C-alpha cells in the first residue's frame, strides 16, 4: 500500500487537472475531458472491443513473438562473435534512424492492407531495445566467473547457457516490458497509416470527424492494456527470478 498510495494520488491529481483543463477550454475536439472519453468508450464499446481491439491485439501478439525471437537471435549472435557484432550493430542502429512514416507506405505497397505490413512496422519499432538490452545482459558477467567456468573445463556452449543466460534473464524481462508498449504503439501506427480496422484506424476515423473523445479512446485503451500486460510480466519475473530476493 505504501507503494500504491503515491501512484493513486499522482494519477488522481493528473486526471483531475486534465478534467478541469478540458472543462475550461470547453472544446472537445481539442482536449476532451476524461469523463467524456469514458462515455465515448462506453457508447462505442461494441465497435471498439469486438471489431477493432482484436485486430490490434493480433498484430501486437505476432509482432511481440517476432520481436523476441529476432532480439534473442541478434543478441546471441553479437555475443558469440565480435565480427558479427561489428557487422550487425551498425545496421541495427541505422534501422532506428529511418522515419517509420517513410517506410510504412512501402510496406503497404509490398503487402497491401494485410496484417503483415503492420507487423513489420511494429517489429522495426520494438526490436532495437530488446536486442541491445539482451546483449548487454549477456555481456554482464565477471571475468572471475568466466575464468572459473573455463578452469572447470566448461565448453563455450556450457558457459553460454549456464552462466550468461541466467545472468541475462533480468535483462530479458526488462526488454520484454519495454517491448510490450512499443509493439502496441507500432500496431496502432501501422493501422493509422494504412488499415481497414484496428484501434489506430478507429482513432484516425474519429479524427476525420473532429471527435476528440473518439481519438483519445483508443489511446486510453492501448495505455491500459500495456499497463496490464507489463504488470503480468512483472509478476512472472518475480516468480521465475525469485532467487534474486534470497
């Protein structure tokens, strides 16, 4: 409760200020109040939760799986060989300097309005922190530990799986918690740039109607979904890595 109470107080102050500011401006298409957003979500609940939310979730889940697999492969490869690191790392960094809005139309041209154009956008946004965080975790071993394993005759594979992987598990969960909001954001961006369904598409449609509450409604849902999923991962992390507290 000592940890929860400050969060409740800060959230209450934030939304209270938002409500008062929205009422003061009194222009819903510019800044809708939280109460109006909640009313809009309830009024359009069937369209949002039955039609658009499943589309965004399916894109996010596929993107998250690909992001994790790609991040593990790239991080392991860079850890395995310095030459591979020197070859891959600049490409990974460069991929984050290209505006995703410039690439999205190309992906739509290649894959049309199918789910894969949105998945690629989401993966490009989310794989970088997973790869780098996991790589840093694999590198986070003491020289004495490495020498001890070598003195016992451990092979390179045994060192990787019995020393480096356990050391990198906290980083893996940190990367997972970072990637969840990113894949949700990437899914929404992909839908915004070109889609016929999904929360991003819904927000874009509401914007064309100057419906501020409708624009904010998917944002609120995505934020709440990200918070819930991150908390689930945190619970799993505490269970799996319970040895940290001993």
